[in-house]
C-alpha cells in the first residue's frame, strides 16, 4: 500500500494515501486504519481517519521505550505491506429517517431551483443514493459523507447561518452531512432527522463511524 509518512508536530504521525479519486483514497485509509488498529502497535494511542490521510497520536515515552519513531515507522510499513491487498472492512448500514423541507429543510426549494429539478425530485435523488462516512470532523459526531449525486452538488451557501439545528441534513460541494448539535453552518439544509448523532454519555458516543454506510429515508 503506497503512502507518505511524516511527523505531525511532536507527538503524532500523518500517513497520506493516494488514489484515482477520493473514494479509492478513502477506501485505502479505512483499510489501513483497520490493519493498524488490529496490530496494536506500541505507543499508538489513537488513529483518526480523514478523506485521504490517517493521523496517529503517539505516546512518545512508550514509543521511545519500544525503539523510537523510526522503528515505529518501520513497523507501520510492515503492517501496511501485508494488508496492501486487503479490502476495507464493511461498515454498518445506518438508516437515517429524514423529514425533508419546510422548517426542517429551509433550503430544499432553493436547491431544487438551482439544479433545475422539483423539490420532490431532489428528495428522491438524495434519498436514493448510498453514502459512506469518509470521516468524522468539524464537531463531535459530524459525518462527512461521500456519495452525493452529481446533480445535487452545489457550492456552500453564500452566507453562514448563525444557528443550524441539531439533526439537520445538509449538502455542500460533493459532500453530504448531518449536524449533530446546534452550531453555525454554511451548508444547504434539505431536512432534519430526530436521531441523536452524538451522545457524550453513551458507551459509543457517535452514532456514525468512518466506513459506515448511510441511507436517508424520507418520513412525514
């Protein structure tokens, strides 16, 4: 598995993967993350995937005792060489019941006008697509989703809303996402789900994890 590796500050490593497109690069990221997690390398505290890279947070004391960063990088290369042909593990399929339009999706009609479709056609396109969680970022539990149909891809809004409601289902660029908690936001809001995306008191705080597959199901 081809990748580049360099130090990220004084207590992390960054592994960057290439690919023909963002989906293939992201598949390599998830495959590498699973292999490195299974290897349980000494001194690796956490593994955080993004679209085309992995950040490995390190316990420098443990890394030094185990032979240093150079040896750790060698072990990483050995693990990834073995897993070069491995498929990324299949994530869970998570269904997101979504109420589209109205107060829950204030941008639905405007998006429909911009892409030359009816609001019903936008809902049908958005909910028929199969999405994959590429990464979690922006705020705890916020899923960046790959798989938005090309017909629905628009730049971010010209202005940022001061407050977006928790559960808002949104699109921007080639991405879809769901706001886990109230926050400012500049994405187009198509609808809203009643599901809790992030619960810090739960054993598994984030409803969605990198690699999971997501389907949006319209509800009244």
